[in-house]
């Protein structure tokens, strides 16, 4: 993956070179030359750069982003200045221009702990193909490996825009390529934050500068609020990689819904999250499951393939599925955003089960140092995103969305109210959705006074064998399994 070969490769005789991998300057543009010289001089004067942001105008715009509320600092000061960050975004740059800059002093002598890279949108806007742009982004990543071997790289997917459908299609193709290209890379974390810019299934053009300019354009550049949303969408991944305490949430200034931003493992647990992902891909390649279960530890610990170190309900699994091929895509501590990452990284590719059982959302209601708690409305949006992703891959599959199971032994446990709100909102949101059933069996776990028996969940969250039997029978009654 390293070595920078893409940037230096010469095409066979007679073929036109790929412009995206050919380092090219813009020195004839006075502002560009001046900004380049300023950055080189800045790092010579102060090479103590902890975080480097590289890209085009979308990155450069962090410098001018101002909050709509005077009580909040500008995005750059809130999220990046405390990390001794350097903004090396240049309006209009393509991968070839960034390659030139990397070769001409903009990273010489610095040792940032991390790099946030967002580049490529201007390549496709200029008519370069997805394949050309992919090689250009790869060349930039390889150059960063050479120049900054100690740095972790957060590679952002190209943001959504409405410039043209041709460009949008190319950008989506590039993002799919990047997700798979860097899936298992120890140095590069691919992050697609595009979902942050959608509202009710459509691109929210109100958070882009372009439609409001004196010469209106089509949405491409996030505005002040959009920049804030970008920063929060990036923050959980960046904080996890840096292991710092710099996370700052927006507290009412248009919070991005972290439940819909795909991310890999957020929490350490008693198992290897990435190894289970590999086990799922291996099992999936060998199976043609009629039932696929997707969820968190509640699903994970039930049973079935791939084999887990903990199986709390083997008898009830047999009761529900018997010899029927059923695949368990449950991962302990997962939130909706983790499931979305797994779906985008192959776990459901090529599968067309008769039924998908989705049980997710309870962990979204719990905040930790690695992820904030989501509101019930945000959790439901995360669940809907998963349903849409599954149906995009297998439209004919029936999806049974389980209501979030009750937590805590007493009826006044704080989580109970939030869970009730999630289930109420989910029932409303899923009503009438094709091939989708909302199934809330929470009351079956509870005594008439609302207490949760330890015989059904001995820790107040995870079912015992007897608890899983309740779930198994409910699925059988719903037409799943035997």
C-alpha cells in the first residue's frame, strides 16, 4: 500500500498521463503562491504541529467559519487550535496540486500525530473520472506515508453535492472504493460523514454557502453551520485515534446526528471487534442464510455463526432456527453508527435472506468518553438508516425491527423513559414502510409492576436463556424461523 508508486508511475507509450497523479503547481495564481509560501514559513518558524488538515476550499473554509451564536467560539478555535493544528486547505485544489505541495515543503520538518485529509471533489468537478481520482487520492495517501510515517490518517469521503448527477455518481463510486481500499489499514481510517448533510432523505442545501451567494451555485461548500457539523462528525474518530480529551460538542448549534455517521469500533469490550468482523465476512462467504440477525451484544450473545466466546441462549437459538441457516451479525457494544460501518464494509454484501432481524439502539442511549449519548429521535434516524441500507442491498428481504428491550430492574430506571421514547418514535417512523415490521416485545420481559426479573436478564440488560426464549417465541409467532 505504500511506496508512492502511484504518483511516480509512467503510463505506457501513447497513453495520456493521469492528471490526478501528476504533481502540478498553481504558482501563477498570486493568492495560491502566497498561501503556499506562508505555510512553508509558518512551519519553519513553528514546526510543533500536532494535527494537520489537508484539502481544498472545504478545509480552507474552517478559517472563516464563525458560529451563529456569540457564546460559541469559531469552529477552528473550538476543535483544532487546542491541538496545535495547521490548516493546509487550498481553494480549488485537486489531488495533483496537493501532491505538488507535499513535495515542496508544506510538511517538511513537522511530525503531526494525525492528518485529516479531504480531497477529490474538484477532480470530479473538473471532469476527471472516478478511477483517475481514486488513483490521485491513493497517491496523496502514499505520499503522506513517506513524508509523515508516524502520523495516523483520517481519510474523509468526498462530501455530497448537487453540482451534477454525473459528479455525484463518480463521488459515490470513489467513496465505495476508498471504504474497501483502506478497510484494514493500520494507518488510515476512512470516514464517510456525508450522512450529516442530509435531512429527511434529501441533501440539506440550507447548510451550504453556494445557493445563497450573489451568483448562486449548486450546493458544494458547507457554510458556517455545515463546518460545525463536519467538525462534530469527525470528532469521535479523531479523538479515538489521538486519545485526547479535545472533544467538543455543539450543544444546540445544529448538532450532527452521530448515530448516522458510520464508524468502526468505538468501545473496548471482552472480544476483538475487528476479528469478529473478519469472522463474519468469512462465515458470510460460506453461507446462504435465510435469516440474518443484526445488532449489539444482545444479538451477539444469543448464539449461531460465527461462533462467539459467549453464547447465552443456545437452546432458544435452536428453538427459533433449528437447522435453518441463520447468520449472527451482533457485535457487543455496537451502536447504530457501528452497524452502518459494518454494512458499508461488506458484512451484508451478496446476501438476500428471507428475513432480517434488527435489534439495535440501546447503546446509543449511553454516553462514554468515546461517543456521546444520542437522543431518542437521533437513535430512530440511525435505525432508519440501517433499514434503508439493508433494503438497498436486498429489497425483497423482510426486516423485523425489534423495539429496544427494557433495561434496569426497576420501572423508574432512567433508561426506561428514553427506551420508551425510542420505541414510540420507531413505531411511528416504520409504520407503512414496505417489507418492514416493528416488533416490540418489551412488556413480555416485565412483571405487571414494571420490574425486570433477574431470571430473564441477570444483569438488567442481557437476556438469559429464559429471556432469549421469549424472543425466540416472538419471532416464531411473527413467521420467522421454523
